[in-house]
C-alpha cells in the first residue's frame, strides 16, 4: 500500500523499479476505473499490467472487510465497468476475486482479455490460489476463505517428520551408518593410536611441569 496510489507518475516509477531491480516481467495492481489512468501510464511505458478488481485485499478496510463483491445488480454493473475500464487502459488480464460465479462468468464473456479467478467460480479464463493455502502449509485453526480447496497437508506431514527426527536423534537411531561417511579401518586405527600417543605426551608434560613447579617452590627465594 502506498507504492502506486498517489499518482500515475509514482506508479510508473515503482513499476520501473520492479522491472529493473526486481527483474519482473509485469506488475499487478488493485483497482478498477479509478486506476485506469495509472494502468494506461504504465502500459504506455511498455510495462505489462495485470489488473485486480472485486475484492481488493489492500483496500479491504474501505470495502468493509473481506467481503464478497458484486452481489447486487448495481455493484455487479460497477464491477463490469471496472473490468472494461482497465481493459481499455491496456491491462493484459484481470484478477477477479471474491465475486459471484454468475457475475464473473458474464464479465469474462464481455471482455477481450482473460480473467483469472480466485473465489469467482469456474467461468473465468483461469484460476489462482495462494500456494500455502492449497498445499495445507499452515497450522490448525487458521481461517480459510470459502473458495480455498486444500490439496494437501504439508503442515501435518512436516510436523510428523520433525517429530520422528526428534525421536530418532534422542534414541540415536539417526544418523545410522547409511547416513555417515566411512573411513578405511586401518586409517581409523592409526588415527586412534596417534591421538593416544599425543594424549600420553600431554600427560607426561603435565607431570614434568608439575614436578618443576614443586622443586622451584620448595627451594624458595633463597636458592
């Protein structure tokens, strides 16, 4: 929020940064007819724009929260006008979010550009879902919109995997030989002997230094 709403010039500068620094191929922005001049300015500079109408999350407070849009005749007509406006402004496609299926289907038929639905029924040209929602990568109790279908349980499987890992580490089942790097037996034996010799020298030196300290101490300052 705030990166493109101030003016078409601001939006163009932001879009240029996305293309140059972010290495994007296009930009997406929320808003219908009111954003048409901005979309036109960006597309005139040669940057493709994907429009987003219906429920626009960045503006959800102005919409009364995350609510379905286009449920009345007047609001559905306004949605169609938004779609036509961004199409004429140069958008290459439109995301339709949280719109009744019948409305989204008719809007799609009235446009020359494709629509991507998210909670807008199967009458759109294509579909999109948030990846963490569709693969189930979230903790239990998280709110999910009605349109989300969970195709997996990544969170559950990951939790089970972490639990097994913890148990096997504590019981020393992991890592087993198949997960460790071997060393030739002869080299290992030689390594052990070398360490033992080194430790033996260290003990001998401690005894020697300790004896010297005793001698020096017993002689005192008068020696």
